[in-house]
C-alpha cells in the first residue's frame, strides 16, 4: 500500500513537472509573438509618421 502511495506521488510530481515545462514553452512562444508584434507596431508607426510628413 505504501509503495502504491509513493508511486502515485512520484507520478503526480512528474505530471507537475511536465505541466510547468509546457507552461514555460508556451510563455516563450508568447514572448516571441509579443516581440514580433511590437516590432511590426514600430514599423507601422514609422510608416505613419513618414506618410504624415509627406502629406
């Protein structure tokens, strides 16, 4: 019985570790997306200022 409980605890720990790893991967992907969006925003702002000066 004790061995089964220990096995269950180990399995739960492994699941938590996998969950944290998945969250970390998702966070890094979201960070990359945010950086790309911020870059596109800066480009569009630059183009807008350029068009405003032209007009």
